[in-house]
């Protein structure tokens, strides 16, 4: 466990930014984050606004690890990444994919509120047409379907050759039921658990219930690179490292985890900097030929100033950091 800094030390070189999105993603048009500098580099703190302080404290622990601690040594120098296709119309698919040059895996968002299953299938078909038969395609429903709807949706999506379906249902129990039902119906779509994995014991429960074939892990919700690596090891399932809509500073932590995994059989969801209209780094951490390489990121001070959040939002984030740091300082409060 990295020693915790004081609130004064953490906030002394902290910047709150508001980065515009190219397209609406997860209901957001802009993404807010706090970046802070410590003795070993930059860390990021960006839990979504609806998360309570206990959950958000794990995100702070991950940022503190990056700025005040160390990351495990990499076992590979290259991490393949996937393209991410938001819930756009099929006519916009080519434009989205163009932001991810060289990626041969695409994650397609489905189950968007206000859209139909037909919209999802049309988007999926457009991605398959654009990438060709040899590319890998996965879909992500963010837990929006019940088991019956997921069965219907995956039955219609399966002909497009899915690598896996990410979090088709909300609960671990539903995922386990769905996985069994898919097998009974002869629908060959592996299941990946994402939103079901927010705490260190979640992947273990997913594995114990046979609820997934793959686990999606994110550095910040699990409390840092080191802790996430321990969780993957205990879980025993293949892992895909994904981002939480991070700036390049946060993406660097995800790449550090993916580079340190003993096995990496799937492209990782770490190419999301391309969804921002502008990033905090002068040279954003974007994939080259579908590949990211481990290393630290230094944000541009000029960009930190240009993207600075309003004074009210900055105060909100500084107050939140102090509350979350107090959570981490409690006995047993660290992840």
C-alpha cells in the first residue's frame, strides 16, 4: 500500500479539467477530472459524479499510487487496444473507426436509451462491413437488458461473430443465468463482466458463480495497478483492461496494468482518448497501429490551464478529494 499524502500535499499541484467529448458517451458531453502531481509523476482522480465517497476513494487510491507509489514491472512492451464505437447511426461508423487507426478489434455500444435492438444490429452490421470478416467485434450493453431481452439480442447479434458480450445484464446472478441459457440454445457468445466488477471481491464472485468467461478490469475502481493485478490473479479468468473514460494520465495506468498481466489474450479498451476533442497531454496517449506502449504521461501545463474547470466545479472536486482522502485514512478504509 502506498503511503497516503496529506490533503495539502495532494492539492498543492492539483488541476481540475473539463474535457469536451467528440460525441456523447455514457451520457456525457464533457468529462471532468482532477490531475495531481506527486514525487513519482502524475495521478488522475475522476470517479463519476454519482459515486459516493467510499466508492470514489478507491479511484483516489489509484491516483495516489500513480503519483506517490510505483507500478509493477511490465512483462510486455506492447498492448493491443480496441476501437470504441458509441451508439451512433451506421452512417457515422466509418468516421468513428477512423479515430482508431490500426485497431482490429472494435467494441460497439448497444442498448442506448431511446434506441431499438434494430438500431444496435444496424450499427453492428456497419462495423462488421467496415472492418471485414477477420476483425474481432465485441458489444457492450452496460447491464441494460434483462435475461430474456439479452437472449433475443445476442441471438440476433451472434451471426456477426462476437468475441464476447460485455455486461449484457446488470447482476452477477443474471449473467450466470444468461450464460447457461445461451449454452442451452446453442448461441455461441461468451460473456464478459464489467459493471459487476467494482470492488476487489467482485471478480471472485463472478468466477465462483460461473457468470462470465472474461472479466473487464479497470485500474481506478479497483484501487490501483497493483491491487488490480492481485484481483486478476485471484479471479483466475482471462482479463481485459479497460478505461473509465480517462485522460491520457489515467490511460497510462491502464496500460501499466495490461503490460504487467501474465497473460493478455484480448485487445484492451484503452483507446478512448480518441473520444475526446482535446486531451491534457500535448501528445495524447493514442494507439499507433492499434498498439499502446507502457510509460508515464506528462500533461501540458498550457492545456491544463485551457481546459480548467470553472471555479465552482474546482471547489467541488477539491472538497471531494478531501472527503475521499479521509475515507482512505480510516482504519480499513484503503482498498
